[in-house]
């Protein structure tokens, strides 16, 4: 008898949204499809349909009633409003629930949500992106069903490691907003403008989320000749494009980041990352080995020094590029499948 699996989450297919939520959701679905095991029947439901179809809610219920394993990948609103209903529908069917957490916000989110804490404690698995979040959920909420399921990518990319002392190319790839730290990057650009002897180029990739951030970004961008906005990067071109850079910068102000996909994409592409010390940063960045971590707040000068240290020390940079790629192997699709299959074949 085939196990019927439903992947329920925000795929963002209608307008091809690309962010941590949609990429994680699609990656898990693609991982399941790629295995093509005869004992698995896999369907998906894109919760983006709620935005434009009045009957989509009933289509979701129909698919829930047909599955016996739910691969559940919710964002905040889905977890808050739909999870209790989803839980009881699955309980009625004795269906397995595997909750894949995107980001590192779950611990804070569950405060004062007694119903959600109770229901989550009873599902089959809560699969988080970091060991740190796991321990927090165990200590704070006494969950016994948590496990680390690292971010991953399905790929066969092998980077080129080229030593180039003539130029230095930096990339920022994330949502373009100040909470992702674009003002830190422009702080760097302003320094370089005043010290034009340093040949450093900065390219930005990513979608805009808020009009105020878009206006700020383009107002700043036009001040610096060495800064370029290159749009949203096609997922199929991410690794070959990032491999042309020396360094990724990710000075996030989101303290509860999980494992940002941008960081993993940088590792696979063979480039290190300079980032702020968000809550789970040390789970994923090995300081001075795969990247450099600067303090979370008021660290523009430390961020600047970190970039310049790698500009000056190309031997260290070259070593960190190799380290980054080697570290990416800890987040392979094979390792992810090894964890997932333990639940699917119970």
C-alpha cells in the first residue's frame, strides 16, 4: 500500500516568489519527487492559493483527508490560524505530521500560545534548522519530538577556485531591505568612495519587499559607481554566478534567522560569508574559517574591518573559499533524505 504524502506550504508558484520560505518548501517537495520511490504517492498544496481562490480552503481539506503523511511547512499566519484545524483533521485520519520549521523564530513565537504548544508536542516530529533552536524548544517547552533537519540543496556544482589579486568582488543576495543590512553595505561603499585606491565592486541581487526600502536603496545606489543592482537571480544560475565573487556579505538584523539559504548558496559556490551575530549564527558560520561574524548591533566598523581584512589577506580568503565549499557538504540532499526517510518508512 502506497504512503500518500501531502506537502503543504507556501510554494509561491503563481508569481515565482523566491525567498527562504518558498525555496525550502520547493526543495523538500523536489527531494521527495527526486527519489521516485514506488511506495510513495506525493502531492502538494500551495497555500498561496488562499490569496486568489475562495474554494482553495476546501481543496486543502480534501487533500488533507486523502493523505496519511503531512509534510507541513508553514509560515507564521498558517501556523497561528490553520494549524489547530490541520492537527485535528490529521488526528481524525491518524495521519502522520512532520513539521519543518523555516527560520529560527519558533521559540519566541510560541510564548503564551498554550494550545499550539500542546498540539505541537503531540505531532510526530518538529524538524528545525539548528541545534540551538532544538535545545531551546526542549528546555522551554519540554518537547520530546524535535530534531535537527539542516537546510539543504539538490545540486552537483563544483566551484572554480581562482586566485585573483587584481580585483575584489562582493555580493549581497537576499531580500533588499534594511533589516537584511543593506545600510551596512552602503556604509562600506561610502568608505570605499573616500578610499578609491581599493578596487572593490559590490553587486546586489534580490527582490524588494517594501517601497520605503526600495526608495532608500536606489537613492543610495546612485551615489556609488562601484555598486550595481542586478535584479533577482535565476535559481538555476545561482552557483555559477556566485562563484565569480570573492565574498558574500549578509549583515542581517533579523535576530531569529534560521539557516539563511543565501549562506548555504555561498558555501556551495565556494565563497565565505561575513555576517552579523544573529541568534543561531555560530551554528552555521565558523568564524575565520567559513566566514567572519561581527557583533549583531552597532558593528558597522567591525563589518568594514572584516571585509578589508580579507581584501588584504588573499591567502586567508583563498583558504576560506575552500573551507566554505567543504562545509557545504554537511548540508547535502543525501543527508536530508537520510533523516526524512526514517519517518516516511516507519
